[in-house]
């Protein structure tokens, strides 16, 4: 896969199982969440974090903007 923004083929795919040890702080929105990975953040969900990003321009693959409904 190549980066949809800069067309580089230097993509990183990071995956992790964090069970219920995920923390999220959204500055300026007064959101603090601890527990499972929030669905709808384009970073995974439940027990898993799964993100892909470009090592050249930093673009994160996903759909943006993110809906601020944290589940």
C-alpha cells in the first residue's frame, strides 16, 4: 500500500492488544476515557489498536474527521 497523501510506499502498520488498559484524553473537549479502545476513532476497537501511517509525511490512514461520540 502506498500513502494516499504523498504516494510514498514507506507505510507503518502498528497493532497491539491492550485489553481494557486503553486511555484517551481529548484536549479541549473535556473527554477522559479509560477502558477499552473506543470505536469510531479509526485506531481499532475493543481490545485492539490497529493503525497505519506514513513514515514520510505522517499521514494516518482512516476516515476523518472523527465523530466525537466516544463509545
